[in-house]
C-alpha cells in the first residue's frame, strides 16, 4: 500500500513538473529574463538523483525505527479528517524545525547548503536536494509516530508536501493576497533563497508560514530589496564533488586550524559564519551591521 501511494504521487506529479517547467522556460524567455542554464539544471538533476538514491537505500531502516516508535503510541485517532489534518500540521511543524536547524547548525548547514548554492531561482531548483538529509530527517518525525501516526502515512505526507515545496520555487508568481498570511508562498520562498543579509535564514516553513511568524524567522519580500539568489560567497565551479562537499572541506580546514576545543566545537555546531577570530560573520551579525549602517 505504501509503495502504491508513492507510485501514485510520482505518476501525478511528474507530468505537472514537466509541463510547468516547460512553461516557465517559455515565459522567462518571452520576458527576456532567462531563468535556466544547462549546467545549473543538470546540477539540480544530479543532486536530486543522489538524494533519491540515498533515501531509497536508507528507507527500510528509518521506517523500521518509526514503526518501533509507533508501537509506543499514546493515542489512536480514528476520525479520518482529523487524522490527516493533524498529520499535515505536525509534519510541517517538524519540517520547520528540521529546516531551521539545518540553517543554524553548521554540520547540518553543510548538508543543506547544496539546496541554496544555485544563483538561479526556478522550479528545477526545487529538486536541488540536501543530499544527505535522508540519513537524519526521520528523527524529527519520531514524535509524530509516537503520537499515533503510521510511519507510511508520515512519509506519504512528507512526499506530498514536497510537491508543494517544489512548486513555490518560481519568480513568475507575485504576492497572493490573504494567502500570504497562512501559506508559504513563492514570495516567501524567494526571500528564503536570498543571499541579502536581510533575507538570510528566513521563512523556513514548507506549507505554512505562521510557524515563522510565531518563532521569529519571518521576513516579507520587499520591493526596495530585490532578492539576490545564492550564497553569501558563491561557488565558482559546478564540479559534482565540489557542489556536494565544499562546505565539509571548509569545516575540516576550520576545525584543524581552531586554537582550542571550544572553537572546534563551534566550527561544528555553531552557526554558519561563526569564526574564532571574527574574520567571518553569521547571518545575525550581518543583519546587525546592516541595521547600524542604515541608522
């Protein structure tokens, strides 16, 4: 049954992706705002394929862990609409914290950075996966299983919300009125991919934006602050190995050169951009400097 649901999602979503990506290419060229390059798109496909392979290989293990946790469930929700509605909320809440920690803890940022390393923003960037995330993502879903949600349903909901998450990677949809209050929209996600100091580490929600508003990670897209996509220091190469491992290499260099064990710890588990000598800045420090300059 689990495999059937996954196959159905793929069957439904694949033609939608193909049609919409084709339309986005046509529209962006008509507007003389080309959004795609061959190298960047191939990199997106490559990263998605590796992520998918790791996910399929590791799936038996993490489903077994979730099934074991499900045996200790504290409630049994029999009402179908309530079950799936709560699962959607809980899964998106879990994803918010997964995503937030990926941004604020450097070893996890080393995994997630691949998704942000494109200087373009289009539907294919939605497939530019955090390659090794399937190895630990399931940990965030353990509380959901213990609350009485079946592991196969948790993973189905994650896959289903990923479809929406991919579709908000576009420059061709403006702000959506009242939906901006509740939902994560293309406008919100453009901010999330911005390298502007004001936009760094903002708008983490996959489906709902109210998590960000409640926990202080929300930033509205501003007309006076056009989004600059990519990293604060962009890659100079699309080499397949460098795209995946460049941040790990930098962590290794920092760890070896760190003068003390506290510094080594911070280079692993501190925020990206932290440095023991102040030679680099975290996103919070960049925003503080921006605010001072504007004052």
